[in-house]
C-alpha cells in the first residue's frame, strides 16, 4: 500500500508576506466600509480636518509666492556707482568693461555724462536753463550694477557695496538696503508663524481624530469584549481603528488640497489683473506635486497618530472590564 500523502501547505516568507498584505487589505476595505456607512458624519469629520490642514497649507503657498516675488525683486537690485569728475566717457566705458569680468555681477549699464544730462533735461522740465551746461557738464558718469542672486542677500550686498565704493574710479556707491532688510525680516517672521500655526493645528487634528476613534471604540465596546473572549490579539483589535484614523487623515488632506486650490483659483484672475496695472508679469503658483504629497502624507500620519493615542488610552478600559 502506498502511504497517504498529506497536503503540503506553503509556509515560506512569500506566503507570510501575501497573508500579511491580505489581512491589511481586508482591514483597510473594512475601515472604508465603516466610513461609508455613516457618510454624513465621515464627511463632516474629514471637512473639519481639511479646514485645519488647509490653513497652514494655504499660508505655505502664500509664503512661497511672497518669497518668489522677493527673489524677483532681489534679482532687480541695483547699485548706483557715481564716478569721479575726472573720469570721462571713454574711461567710464573701460571701467564698465572691467566690472563685467566680475563673477558676482550679472548686468552692467553705463550712463555717460552726456546721457545723464540729456535724461535730466527731459525729466526735470528745465531744458532751456540746462543749455548753459552744454560746454561744461556737471553731472558725473553713472554705472548701474545688478548683483547675482547669491550676492542679493542683505549681508552679502552690504559688503559688495563697500567693496565697489572703494574702487579708485568711484566717487560714491549708493544702495537703499533698508527695504530689502525689511522684506527678508517679514518673510522670516512669516515662516516662524506658519511653523507655529502648523504645530497648533496638527495638535488639533490629533485631538479630532482621537475623539472620533474614542467614539468608535465606545460604539463597538460589546463587539471588542466578545472578540477578546475568543482570543483576539491586541493587534487584531487595534488594526481597524488605526486604518480608520489613517483614512480620516488622508481624506482631510485631500479636502485641504481642494480648499487651497479652490481659493487660489478664485484669486488668480483678480491678482493677475492687479499685476497688469503695475505692468508686472506675476503668476500665482499652486501647491507643487512635492508639497501636495507632503500634505497628504502629513494628514495620513496625523490621523494614524491620533488613532493610536486614542487606542492606547481607551482600549485599556475595555480590557479592564
């Protein structure tokens, strides 16, 4: 007689991985099913989370656009170099050529003494009175210098102005640094404010998700006690609630993304019209793909953390009874 062969069940790592993935997928779809059984309550919770996450995300977009405008202004920073009276137009042209060789400068514009006088004549309205200076021009040659972005920061440009002002051909190097320092101070303050607000609202998201999970535990108390009696592990009990918190956080992040993009869509056209009045070409930037991914990941992790904190505290009461 041949021996009866017993069925062989695979118990290797691949089988265990498939079983683990299958359990988690089942739990995920079960958690989604729980959310759809109460669509109004789930939508309200996701909406509150979305508003809480939309505030720091919207401020981040605002700050990103302000910083982009600031960088654009930095790129148009000009240093005015007034040359000495003994420097004629030919020597001024040679001086401008030497400045073009400096790597920290990206744009050099020379205004000769004759061009300066002609421009002043047109802008001042005293053309006839200035005819007396045709033979002897009192205005010096002027060189307008634009530094590169690296040297447009307040600290770097201050040293650059001092260095250019010390050149032998330069009588005076002039640059208004106060407005640039104010702009960078405002941007730095806004960054701190966004971080503080994001931290406070993240705490609010944790509390909202934790309270929602706590209510879910209370509603399923009898079910939890029964499955504990038949030997369910703590991990098995926690898993559906953790996935519920994860789904709440992810839905809240998607809602926040929709709110931010809707707000940007509403203000984009009026802002473009305002920019055109000032002859500026400014396009309001949206959340980038990376920022959107970070927003969704942050929402999901906050939901997961809030549910874990609620489970750690409230499941003990169920186990004690």
